[in-house]
C-alpha cells in the first residue's frame, strides 16, 4: 500500500464526513461554526466538496492500482478543495469557534496539494496506462 495509504484513509474519512454533513441530525451535533458553513452552503459548493472527497478517494485507489487516470482524479479533487475554501472561510470565521474551520480548511488544502505534488513528482514515473 505504501505512501498512498495516508491519502486513501484521509479521503475515506472525508467521504464519511461529507455523508454525515448531508444528514441534518448529524450536522446538528457539530460546533456552531461548522453548522453555519453547512447551513449556508450553496449547491455549487456542495458539488465541489463532493468532487473533492470522492475524487480524492478515487484518485488514491487509482494510484494504488497504478493507473495514469489517478492524475486527473487527484487534480479534480484539488480543484474541489480550493473552490469551497472561500465559502468555508468567509462563513466559518464569522461564527463562534471559527478558528477550527480555518485549521481544518488549511489541513484539507495541505493534503490535497501534497497528494497532487506527490503524484507528479514521485509516483508519476511508475504509472501504467
């Protein structure tokens, strides 16, 4: 499994988190800053977030299978992380406890950048078609 196991686990947890956020009962148990972000999230942000987490999971699985199609999947995941960042930061920082939104957003961006970087610099030569 190697270096991609972290990315696979991270994105699997992201998919689980996304699914929980779609459940109003589960979202009600989250801190106020996260509830504010979820409640005010437009449809395009939800779509971008789903591309981020499910595309990242798919990209990591494809990387484990050594498929060249992992590159576009991970890049789309990265784009999916970047697009909703502005919304999360705009709404989340104005709510009580907004620092946690900034930290989790920064972590998501760092992992997405790291996966894309790793894909292009280290693992790209080992891919099959």
